[in-house]
C-alpha cells in the first residue's frame, strides 16, 4: 500500500516523463552491468533491478499512451510500442546468444 501512495505522490510532484527517462536510463546501465559477471549474488541483484525498472517503464508507458494519443489511434500506438518492445526482446536475446555462446574461448 505504501508503494501505491508513494507512486501517486511522486507522479503528482514530478510528472511522468522524468521517471520514464530515469528508469530507462538506469535500465540501460543495469543491463550493461550484466555483461560484467562479478559473482552470482551481484548478477542476481542486477537482474532483479533490471526487471523492476523494466516493469516501471512499461507501466509508465501504459499510463502515458492514453494521454498522448486520440482515441481513434490509441490502439495502433499501443500495438506499435508493444511491437517494438517485442523486437527489442528478440534482438536482445540474439545479442546475448552471440556474445556468450559463440566465443570459442569461453
């Protein structure tokens, strides 16, 4: 319950675009940190942080779409954004595969 109230107050004070930018930037840094494997605990913490930031970015986008687009193109905009997200997931998985499994010296 505290998280819902804190998110509402934070959203009213700061707005929605700044948290989206901050969470997206931290998400990029967190995912970049996955390529440096220190130990299992650090990797677990980075994965949990990345999943949390990914969920917050997704939630903010779902809040911003109805405010940004008129009703007649809202579903198209939602599908467009979700499609790019799925493409990013596929490309990210491919990059992980190429980076970790294609090296003959690993």
